[in-house]
């Protein structure tokens, strides 16, 4: 893989992947709300749902019935992303039925994801957030080999099994032939706070896993996102965390944005 010349997407300044070692840790929730948070800060944002086999972004934005415009231009099909919350969104889920499971081999899935990147008319974008599938499969490898990724944010929950899987996934990004910087760790579902008792914290998934992972990867624990019922309810209704009033969660995503922008700034100066 050494010596591969990665391509740049016209108009896109920075591409950041959000990854996890296993499913169920809230990676898509983090990806989606990070993108919304960046857009609220005034940046031009794109969100790419790269989870070919389990796209959840259309549901999370109440866009399951959305169909992107597709035009034939100079003998090539060009797709136009769906826009919501002031950002541009693209997902394979826009082109399949919500009850349809894809039974593609790895090469087909990898080709499909590259078409989402290369055949979409993005325009000018400051930050493109890529919601990777969990694990270390063809989608991640193809994207890292072919695109110029600025870095990745690792998402885990506090419990040991999630940290173990995140650790294995993170090793892929540090591979000498891929060498994608890890910008930091986001620990999701860090504690549970009942709505009726906002001052209380219950560490139902354990404690400290995100910090352990960040130390091992020699990176920062960017934020801890609490497990709040309203966040899941908002996602099910196609709403962002900013559509519900839990200040603690909003502050957590503002920290993620600040950490990401800071890392991008450091990279630009180095």
C-alpha cells in the first residue's frame, strides 16, 4: 500500500472520520451531532454515512423518504446531497428501502462508498464528517487508502469490552501504510443521569475506559457524553441534541468541536 497517491475531493478542506471498534456505542449519534455542532458554529459541513450495511443517518435526521437529485453530466451521474440543519448529507440509505439489507461483497461496497464521495456535488466544505462502520473492514481501508483523511475520532463506551474493540480498531489507523492521526477519544454513555434528578450520576457501564484508551493511544479524551434518555428519543424522531434541552450533552458536543478544530489547527501549523 506504500506509495499510494490519495485523491482530494474538490472543495472539501478537511475530512475527519468517526470510528469505533464495535457497534452499539453511539458512533453514529456522535458523528451526526458533531456535524450539527460544527454547522451551528458557522462552518460549512458535510456528513457522509459510510456504514453501507447499516446506514442510520437517514433515520437520525428524519430523512428516510428523501431521494437525492441525480443528474447526468458529461456522461457521469452526479448526485446532489440532501440538506438539513445547514449541512449536506449523503448516505447509501437514500438509495435503498429502509427494510432492504445489502448483500454486497466487500469490493462492491467499497466501490459504492467511493461513488458517494466522488460522484456527489459537495460544493465548498470546511469539514466533512465520515461515519465509518464499526470495526476494520473494506470500507475503512478503501476510504483511508484513497482519500486524504486529516484524522479520526475514536468512540467508545466505558466498559472494558468496548475499549478492547476500540483499541484494535485504532491500531488500523496507526498502520505504517495508512498513518491516519487519531485526534482524540470520545467516551459515550459515560454515566446515566435521571431526568428527575439531574445532579445524580450512575456509572452503569463502568468508569474510566475512555481515559484508559486515550492514554494508550497517546491522545486526548476530548469529551464524555452522558447517557441521557432525551438524546436517544431525539435521534428516533430525527432531531439533534440541540432540539432537546439537556445542557450537559450540548456542552459535551461543544467540547468535541473545540477539540477537533484545535487538532486541525495544530496539524496545519506543523
